[in-house]
């Protein structure tokens, strides 16, 4: 099974040998006694002696296959097939260091039962022709570590599946019961053709049809790295999916993987795909997934991504590519020979940009992946060449899809007060204003007329979904609706206002916000986008650097509404960062020629969300009290936590400590935080992080 999984990257023999070697430690008498004890076949005085088994194959491989470090490569995978890929030295525990384990378990291969097993099979093992270990050459030091992780994926997934087939045959039979991509493609294009026929005859819809045609034409191009650069509202999701299906069928690829930056927008994309492919054929794998939509089949597919269409997040995708634990890594081999659509590619975190780019390069260069960087504001990603643009330049999409006029502040040295901004916003019955921080959102909202909607990440996912649905309904009905929001509406939230205000920030954010204005191009006049200078600059960090970058470029005469302005912006913006992830690479490249890798240190360092800086608080909203009572009674069981995920708000650790001290939040189980005071969460603001004391209703039992 492992051999089959590794065939797409020409490493089948390596994986097959790993499958043969990984459990030879189970020949130990102590392990056999353990099996008898577990099955009531021995007396109760079983001595529970050392029965570890995963290090034995690693030790044998290093001793028997020293040439070109073949044994060391195999040893990482074998030793880690339960506990996770180890570091070469150090490690959080002794077992986390491969060099330590090879030394400590050196004598186990000489135990009589183990030695007899090895003697009976070693001719077969040593006679296997594997090919060179450094398959991809020495030109890139991360090739070796990435390849070992992919081999590891093949072994651990095969191990999980083989065990499952024996222990839980019903569960095993429920896997992979999905139609093939060809059948899904026919269903998709039938629905897409119908949608296109029924669409109103508007200039925007005509251009969307051209974009789709360009995508399907480009799908004949050889596999590799593509960009899909289309202004917001141009129909990237469906046209990009059309490319993916045509391209996958043209080159025999196995699946389509949609990678989306935020859980707040992933549901919208998944809903679009479900409408065309059927809900049962789209597997979502992310922390905010609604368990009510989960089936046994989809849950199993999320473990190893063996379904034809996967929708996931940047966090899940990239953290898995640098993970060390078996549960996170087992899916990786199924990324090979896939079409990966990286939606809103400009939102990759700068502090991890280089390792993200390197992962994309590895997948495209060595693992048969075609990757599409899909965005309206295409970044200039360093070291990722060549990228082929799907949309021909002569289509002039940015000129033809121009639906708004953006007014930048004439004097960026003069800042406005929130009162002045509120007075301007009050003039419009339908208006969206996007600001830079939660505090700004709260401060401006306090000055707005009653009924103004507050939208920020202090609302839990379930609450945000309801609020966005309410906004859309009001817009569709032509009712008054004023919204003050943080930047969470910038990417992928399909709302359409006639007037939009945006606090000064980086160019991509302004362009994305402008995509929420006159989105369908139905207004006789261009939509109005007003960029203003807020009372205070953005907080120090990436937001401030984005603001400073645009301000500097505008001073040099940058045409902010030209598509060529985005690569210019990103080039300067990235150069202003203190670190794009260069330090991270040391754990996987410093001693790569000797195959000395620090897999666990690298995995720990690669965190797209800083768990040390913030934590999730479970809030009381939407009738979730029974779930919270279950959590308090029985603990953080998987099903309960999955259902509560949609009722969480991320809070800075320093704020969390204050909330706990005041008694507003409790920690009933280690690392699990729950809102205690009912009034701390409101229908308007969500979790009230500005609370000073108890509200009167909190004093009533």
C-alpha cells in the first residue's frame, strides 16, 4: 500500500521497504508477550517489560544500509511512525531525538527472536534496488527533508489504513466511496452551463464568460505553476474550478484542493462548490466546519484527503506540509498529482513567506502538482518562478471590470476624527466602512445611528454567518443598512454596497474592500470608495508596514488602480519585513547533506496562528448552553469540541488573563476557556472585551 502511495513521486521501492521494516521490532519476545497478555492468553503476572518496537527497524537500517545515508533516511520514518518524525539531535524528549534512539536501542537487533527474523528477511531487504536517496539533486537543501516527510506520509497512512481494515472493517469499507473526477466534472459543467445560460445579459456577466473560456483554454497547458489574476467579482471561484477540472482530466490528476485563508470565508466557497457538485462530494477540512454537515465518509476523508474535492485552509494545508506528527502528515501523499487552488494568495503571512513558497515549489517541481495562485491583487512571491498567467493581458480585465472610483486622501498628513467619519457615513442609507482594528470598529460604531451593524472577529463564527446573511438580505431588499467592520469582509465575503469607506492601509486591502462596492456593476454610476486617514496610524507590525509602504509609493506617483501596482507594492512591503522565514529554514537545511534534520523544531516553529499570543474562548450564543453543560460535565470530547468550534472567539492572552481574573471566563479543563457571565456576549458586539465590571443581570442567579 505504501508503495502505491509513493508511485506519483517515483519512490515506490523506498516506501515498500519502509512498509516491510517499520514493525520488525514486534518480533521481540517482550512484544509478543504483550500481545498475549492483551488477549488474555497469559497469566496476570505479565511483567510489562520494555516492548517498544518502532526503533528496531531504524537501528537495523542504519547498520545494514550505511551507503549514501540510505539507512538514516529510512530510520527517520521508521522510528517516527507512531511518535512523529524525530529531530536528529535534542528533541523535547529523549525519544524525540533520532541519534539518541539509535544509540539507546542499538542492542535490540541482537535479541534472539529479532535477530532470527532479520536473518530470515535481510537478503530481501538489502537486495532491493532503491535508486539514489537524494532523488532531486543537491541544488536545493530542502528537497531531502520534504521528500522524507512525503515518504513518512505514505507509510503512516498505509499503517493506519491497514490496521483499520483489520480492526474496523465497516469503517474501512466506508472510505473512498466518492465518484471519480470525470463524473464530477460532467456534473459541474452541466450546472455551470445552465447558470451561464440563465444569467442576466450584463457587461459583468459577459466578461465572466470570457474569463471562464480563458481558464478552460489555459487548462491544456503543461502542468506547473499558474496565476489567475481577476478583479474582485470576476467569478474566480467557478472559472478557477473549470480550469482545475479540465486540467486534471487532461493530465490524469487525482483531486482538486481548494486552499482558503480564513475560516470566515471558507464556508461560502464550499457552499458554491456544493451547489455544483452535490454536498456529499465536497469534503471540508478546517476547524470551523459545522459537524451537522459531517458524515462518516467525509470525516474519514478529512483524515487523509482521499476524496476528489477538498476544501481546506492555509493553516491546515501549510502546517501539515511542515508537520512532524503522523495524524497531520498522513494526508500529504494525496496532495501529489493534484490541482491546488491557493485562493487569495496575497494573504500568506510574511513571517512564513519563504517556507510557504518553498513548499509550493516542492509540490510543483517534484510531486506533479499544478498550483493556481488566485487573487485580484497578485503578489510578487520571491523565488517562485516561472508563473504562467491564465488570463491573457489583452483582455484588459481591470479596465473593463472597473466598477468603482477610489478617492484617496489628498493630504495623508491630516487625520480625521471618528466623529467626522461617522457624520459622513450617516449621509448614506447603505454604506460599509472597514477599519483596521477591533477597537477602531467599536469606537466608530459607538458614534453611529442606532441599528448600525458591528462586524468583527469578536463575533463567533456562527454569529458572523447570521450577521452577514442579514446584511445580504437587507441589501437585496433595498433596505437601509450601515455596517462598521474590521478587514474580515475584505476577502471572499460576497456583499455589494453602493458606497464603501476604508481606513488607510496597504494597497491590497483597499482593493479587496473596493470589491465589496458595486460588485455586480448594476449601478448606472461607478460605485464610490473613499479612503480616509483614521485618527491613529495602524498598530506597529504588518499593518503599519503595509500602511507605510503604500504611503511611500503614492508619494512617488504610484497609479494605485493599475494591476501593475500590486507587484510593486508587495516587493517593497516584503523588503520591509524583518524576517520572511529565513531562520526557519535552518532546521531543515543546515546539515541537510548529512541528513541531519530537526523535524520537530521546524514543525513547532511553523505556526501560522500564534497559539502563544492568543487563545480561543467558547462563548454563550445561539442556544449552545446544552453543549457547554456537556463540556463541563464530561470534558473536551472530540464531538463536543467540534460542535463548539463555531462558538469561539480568539482573544489575546493578556486580555484572557484579565477576563479570568475578573471571573468573566473560566478554565474548566486545561487549555479550554469558557465564558461565564451571560452579558459578556451581546447580539451587537459579540464578546465584550472592553468590559470593566459586572452587569446587573450577571448578579442574578
